[in-house]
C-alpha cells in the first residue's frame, strides 16, 4: 500500500518508484538513488522522513567535504551563456 494514494498537488495516482535525487552541499553534489512516492501525472515526489533526514546528513557531509566514503563519478562544470 502506498502511503499517499493521491498526489497532494494535483490529485492523481501516486506510485512507488526508484528515483535519482541530487543533493548539494557547499560546492559538491551527490546523486542519490532512493525510493519515493511519485505522481503518475505531474511527477511530484514525496520522500519518507527517514529519507529526508539522510538527505540532510549527506548535505552536511558534502558541505564539510567529508566525502571519502562517497564514490567519485566525474566532474561538474559551470558554464554561463550570455545572450541566451
């Protein structure tokens, strides 16, 4: 049974799915694979309290640069386009 059967935003059906969430802390970003309730219509995502707590812990570790246990995936570049 899904905790939320209907989306609190649009009222459509919610489904349990595995999704990727980006969490930023300081100058670092982590890609986290997690289960969430996802609206089949608008895409709204709902996370459990435990998952949100884990996001906050990861965000803190990223901001403190405590990333030794994280898997490095590559590099990210910032590009500013003018006149776009």
